[in-house]
C-alpha cells in the first residue's frame, strides 16, 4: 500500500485511510456495516441514526412504524433537537440491528 507523507510543523506524518488505520490498530468494531458507513459514523458529521437508517433502506415513517416511535420524535432525534430516551434508542438499535453504542 502507498500512503501520503505530509509535514506539519516540520514533523513527518503518514496519511492513511481511516478504515486502514482501524484495521491496523485493532479498533474495528464488531458490525456488519461496511467500512464507508463506519467511517461516516466515526466522523460524527451526521446523525448516526440517520446514516444507519438510510443504509438499512428505511424511511423515517417505516422505522417509526416498526419501532412504535412517532415520526416527529424520530426526526427530532435525527436532527439533534432531542437526545432520545434510553428506551427509544434501544428500540431503534434493535430495529436497525446495531449495537446501541453506535447510535449514542
């Protein structure tokens, strides 16, 4: 593999893709999610719930119906307006087949 070398304040650093780093460091979480989805989750630039929901192919309405959570509440969790109760997050994690830690 070839990696980029860059210098910051005179010190050399190697730039490698995040999924390569996780593989080398043993930080690969147990999950059936592909590495690009895991990278997006780790970046924390988007709602983990939204990323996984879309990856699993659910609309907000479908996920709300499956979990018994109202669509407006689900939207508030995805947009960060509400944190989501422990019960709600557990039900969502179960429906999305992921560890609760990936959503919170």
